[in-house]
């Protein structure tokens, strides 16, 4: 296996030369980073340490990382450590990062130090801003290596990241969408490692290129950091072997494409066993709703560099390695609306579930929540949603559209000051029972109520959540649902309405994938299970940024256990103020 340092190699060296990056590794597996959030001179993008995508953090399983975030921009920011459970005895929920959930935002000209604890994570997770839409340009990968002295269940590593790019200031787009109540502007391009690729007119001379040698195997670390689009990804003429997702190992799956929702990460092996030449790596939107979407395809180039040493003849070498020969495009990349390809891919995922990496799927459930996931409307006289005049775009869980509080819920909960901030009456069932995925549903179902409602569960409870997609308003969609503070087991997924009597009989309780983000299929359902052993206040939301803005969110509060070790630590004295 070739060990490569492809992602951000040049950027990291540049930042070191400019003294913008400070990393000191001390004994005891503790790491220190400084993040400087500011606008770049070129393109006026809000970035960390001047790079897009951002710095790759590296740690071993069990390490602790301190990141001091200095906000020199014009907007409030926070940083979320996506896929890091922040599990420690006692709990370290204060550093999870979503604004007004676990903390007040870091205001301009101020700073805050996060403590990130890597417990059971191994593989690829990532970090991103969790304040308004600033994660479009403030994000980066996190590589969590096995504990020192141990190794992967496969060779490694290499990296790759898929991101999104806008020609306008993203906050201008966000503010415009809030003001009008309608669909936000579509992205101008997708990017692979910061480059849109040569199928976009502005990038054909700066397409990301991954040099490889014939006969080797590479580990691609893939992150979908795009704001509002799910993606299909493929490499021309090459199979991909999935070995991990969301910081947990999977049974190896050989495939010729993958599907990633925003927020998901995948560790993928690629063996360079084809005729030496150039091949496109390509990603395009997967869309299941009738709403507008970006039709572009981002590309990178897989470039064989040792053609002369391949087992092919001189004649083949001369033609295959000709620099004027266009890269091959992947014929296996699914079409934009291939819902069957997306669902088939998800159903193939399985946990590694080995002696070294055991799983613990709850068999007996203490709390079951059945949660409808809907695009809805908020009737208002002054705005248009593009669907019905006088209504604003909205989204809801169990018909409740989330209202973001003006201060941090975790701080209020810890200090018993929740009055007028939130209520603990998020329902375990939808308010109405109907044919959730049917056509021509009554328009009254499109109107959601608003509230800041949380669900409270006891420490160590076995929790099952069934996400039920709906066709309310005729705009059923695939929704990538993400839970902070936990990975969970995806025990079942299907189309149509969930049947609480028959569908659980087919749940996979032996080796379900252990993930933190899962796409709920359009007009379908997904069932997850986990044990509530991480006390704190944890955000649950769709990872399409526009749906977060519209209210497809809720909060899960896990009470303290009976001991100090199973309780939330007191907040740091330097928490930001609202």
C-alpha cells in the first residue's frame, strides 16, 4: 500500500511558511492547533488559516486535541467536530459546537478553545462551521489513526474531499433566503479539493490531479462537505472498495460508485490496475425532489505516473500516456435521479463487527420515537416560497418547525434556566396518522407549527428512532439526518410507510452500519438504534443546510447518570456569551 500525503500538501506548507498554523504535539497524545477565521484576499471567502478546504487534523484514537479558534471575520462562527462523539467520563458536551445548542457563537474579534476527545472513532471524520451557512468554506477533514502500536484492518492512507463553491458571499445568499422565505440560490460549482474541474469553464487549467502508480492500492478519504446536495461519485474504469464510513469500519464492499449525503465520510480503497493513462474521478448531484438542483459535474484526474514500468508494451505506453489523450469518464456514475442506485448502495453497508471491532446493537428498546420528516409551509402575508404565494418555505419533524433560541440550550439546561427558552414536549409520534407517502395529500398537512421543543431521555436508555419521510406538498425528498454526540446503528430502511408490526421483523441486528448521518429515502423510512450513554444536549437535524434553516431540527437531551463519571462536567469558565 502506498502511503501518500495528497490532500492539502501545498496548502499546509504555505501556511507553515506564513506562520498561520501552530501545531505543537506534546507527550501524552495531546495536540494543539490555532484556527484563524478570516476573509481571504482572493474571492473574499471566509476560511480558516487562509485555505480552502481547511487544514487536515490528524490524531490517534484516544488522543485529545485543543483548537483555539480566533474569529477575525465579520460573522459569528462556531466549529463542530462532525463524527466526534465527545465521549469522556464525565461528558465533554461543551465543545460539540452548534450555535445556540451547546454554546453561544464566537463573535468577531474574540476566540474560544475547543477540547476534542477521540474515543472510539477510527478513520475519517471532519470539522466544519456550525453557524448559519459558513460551513460552505470553513471545513476540513480529520484523520483518526488507530492507537499507536496497532494498525488498520487494511493498509492506508490517502485523502480526498468533495466540497461546494459559490461565486457570491455565502452569507449574502443565506440572508437573501431568510428575507424572501424561498429557495436559496443554487451553488455555482462543486469542487474536489477546492477545484471545480475541467468540465466547468473556469477551472480547466487547475483541475485537481491525483498522481498514482500502477499496481498499488490507495485509500481515498472522501467527505461530502457540500451544503445542499447529495452526491454520486465514481472513478472511470476502477472499482472502489468501501472499508469505513463516519469514523467506523465496515465489511469491505466492492462497488463502481458511491453515494454520499452532506455530512457523510467514507474510506475507500482504490487499486490502480488499469491501462496507465488518465481517468476522471467525477461527482454529480443525486436529487429525489422536484425542486431545482445544480446540474454540474465536478471532476478530478487519476493520473498514472509510471507508465514505463507497467506490464504493457511500448506501443501501449506511447498511446495510453499521451498527454493529449482526454481522460476517460466513468460510465458507472448514476444519473441525477437514480433513486434505486442510492437506496441499493445504502442497503449494502455493514459494520465490520469483528472481535477487534465489536458492535453492541440494543435488542430491547426503552424509548421509541416515530418521527415524520417533511417539507412544509409557514403562512405569511409578505413572502413567497415559489410554491404558494404568501407562504414561506419551512421544514419540520413531527410537524414542528424548529425555532432557534437566542441563547445556548446546554447552558440553560445545566443551570436549570430553561423557562422561556425551550420546552421538553417533543412528541414521540406524529400529531396525525395518515398515508405519509401518498399522493394528493390534504393541503392542511403542509402547515407546521413552530417551537423549540426537545426530547429528554434517561441515561443508558436504549433508543429507537424511525424517520418517516412524507410526500406533504408533493415535495418528498431524501433527507440526510445527523445526530450529534452519537453514532447509531442503521437497523432498517425501506420505501413506503413504516409498519411497526412487520418491518422490525426484518431489522438487521447482527451487523448494521454504525454511522452518524443517514439518508432517509424519498417517501420511505429509516430506523436507527443507540444506547444513550453520552449525557448532554445533542442537536439532531437534516444535513441539507437549507432544511436546517427552514426548521428540520430537534434536540435530544440525555440526562445525567447516577455517578459523577456519567454526568456532564461544569462548563469552562471561558464559554462565549450571547
